[in-house]
C-alpha cells in the first residue's frame, strides 16, 4: 500500500482540507473554498475524491491537465478572483490504482 493510500484512509474534511469531485471539469464551488483558505491560514483542496456517508470514494480526474487549465483560467480571471495565490509548483498529481 502506497503512502498516498495510507494518507487517504485518514483524510477527513476540515478547515484545512477540502475534497472535491472533479471528474471532468473544475468545480466552481471550489472557488468558495479557495477564497476561505486565501483569507485564513491556507489549506489543501483535493480533486477526484468524494466524501460520502460510507467514507471516501476516489472518483479520479479523467483529464487532469484540462481541469488544471480550467482552474488556473478561473483563478487568473480578475472578474472572479482578486489575486491568484496558487502556482503551478503547488499543484500535484497522484495516481491511485487506475485513477489520477
């Protein structure tokens, strides 16, 4: 079992961690989380994981580059976000089984 898989079993959303399903597109509701993290002490948003009553479900991201581009397009749009605090180096892609 990988380090990421071990970490996944312990994950739970809180004021520093938000899990979002982003199978095919950047979820617009992630902007609210981004704003909250930007106005506090920061945090981590994980795409491709859904929190359900039964626990975490890895849904994956079908096209990570597309979702990443949509995210940066949104974060760099001054009509939607006053300042982008995320750099390309902050975005990591992990593989769990056959899901990204």
